[in-house]
C-alpha cells in the first residue's frame, strides 16, 4: 500500500523542521483547487477584456478611415405591374425634364445631377401612377348601374333565346308539317312556324333564368347574357312571357288546340321538369329527349289536326337522334358539367352514356325501315338512308369502344349533318296522296 505524503515527510524529517514542512504541505493541498478556479476565472476575464479591446480598436479604425465604412446600396426600382401599362417611361422622363430647373446650378458637372434626379423622381412618378390606376381599377370593379343600349338588345335577346337551338326546333317542326299527308297550307304553316319559334324562345329564356348560378361555373355558358349581367332578370322574364303568351295563343287559336296544348306542354316540360332535373338525376337526358321529339309532332298535328302513327314515328326519330348527339357532346364537357353541378350520364355513368348512344344509333336504322310500313315514305327511303345510318352507327360503336374525346367529337359532328340530311331524304321519298297504301288526306 502506498504511503501518504504526510507519512513520508514525517519519516524523512523529524522535530521542528518536519512539523513546518508537514504544515506547508497540508495547506498547499487544501488551497490548490481554490487557486486553480481563481486562475481560470482570471483567464476568462482577461479573454473577455481582450475581445472588448479588439472590438474598440476596430471601431476606432473604422471611424478613422471612412473608406472602410459599409456603402448603402440604392433601393431597386419595383417591377412594372400590368396595371401600369398606360404609364410609360417617356411620360416619366417628360415630367423629370419639366422639374429640372429646380436643381441648383452650382452643382458640378461631374456629379451628373440629371441622372440622380432621374433615379430619385422615376420611382415617385411610377408610385403615383400606380395609385391612380389602382383607384380606377377599384372603381371599375365596383357595382354600377347597368346600362343597356338599344343597339345591343337584339343580339342579347338572340343569345338569351338560344337562337341556334330555336332554329333547329323550328326546322324539325317544319319537316313534320311538310311530311304530313295533307295539303300544304301556307297560312297555317307560317302560324305554326312563328308560334313554335316563340314558344322555343320562351322556354330557353326561362331555362337560362333558372341556371344563372350554375352557368357561371362552366366555361361553355359563362358568357351568357344573364351571367355577364348584360340584361336584368326582370327583363329576361318579361321577354319570356312576351314570347310564351302570343306563341301559345297562335298555336291554339291560329292552328288548332292540339298543337297549342303540345306547345304549352313542351314549355312546361323543358322549364319545370328538365331544367331542375339536371341537378338531381341522369333521367334528365331522357326527359330532354322527349322535349326535342315534340316539335316535329307539333308540325304533323298542325297539318293534320290529329296524332297518328306518322307523328309518333317522326317523334321517335328525333328522340333517338338526340342520344348520340347529346351524349357525344357531353362527353367532351364532363369537366364543365361536373364543375357546374349537373348530373349527367357522362359524369356519373360513363359506360351507360356510351351504351345508350350506340343503342339509339341502331334504333335509327329500325325506325327508318318502319317509315314505309307506316305510309310516311316510300320503300326507297330505307335504302338511300342506309349509308348515313350505318355511318353514324359505326361512329357510335367507335365511341362505345374507344371512349375518348376524338371518337365523341366525330360522333357529335356527324349528328349535326345526319339529321338535316335524313329529314331531306324523307321529304324526297314522301308518299304522296293517292298513291297505293297512302292514307286518306285529312283537311
């Protein structure tokens, strides 16, 4: 076992000298940690003092030598926003040139006062211009009283009544009138033409009145007059009333009550059934097809005064034609219909949408073959109509198989020329009165 320092010193030295050494050794052992900590504290204080002195020295050198001071960089000019398109740099320079006499002439040429003035004044003029233009834009966005010019009213009302759709309705009504087995009466035809057109304008206007909040969310309908505020809702409803009342009156008292009842029923079906049903169920497509099938029936009843098999055949052709036409159109507008909140087959039941389109393309073949059996056309009609019916059926099959925008677009554009050509072929092959198998003409 190792001996302690006290034992060693007592062995080496004895007496008074040994006691002194023993006392000094014990004191050194007791005070050594305290001195060590004091030494560390002094070193730390000296280091802090050194840093402080070094910092003061650098500050003194910086103050003494001005070239070592940090230079202030000029604030960069703000990027020109689209709202400042009217404020050009030439205008800002012209304002600066007008203010140049305010610069003191005592400045030396080496300082280039014009350039400094340009740097100082350009941001000021740009800021003032931005504030003024911002106020103008804010005033433009605020609601203002609608001003309707008389020159713009016909175009606005034409878009409100969906003039292209109204023209299609009137043309199918005219085809039904011409295909009816009755003498062609021009006065009755004109009354039917005008009455059906007015009823269609009324139905389309009321439809747009109800769908303003939803049309604003769709790219296809966001520019309609009521959505853009080009016409007031009161004026739209007044226009629809002014079209519906005389239209139904002309069809009822100018043509016959049956045609007037069909026109009134079609307005009701389109505005009160089809329009709200578009946001509830996919059954709206079938209801809308019925709406589109009634106009040729109205033309037939206007000429004959009765509702027989030929009228039902024309209505069935228009009914089936609308499914490939509308289903192909809605396939390319699925995002729009979904954004607007409409419940369409192309959005909720895409496979059913394609099947229904193909099914009714094939139905057109069967109904065209039934036309001569119902004494509407001769037997030549199914033969000459076969190529166009086969072609639209082929495009319907392509749409069913591929299910893409290209096939749906081809089917839609084919439907645009298929119906007019089919009705024209029916008129060409119409069974005349007095021919074998023709029904007796009705006055």
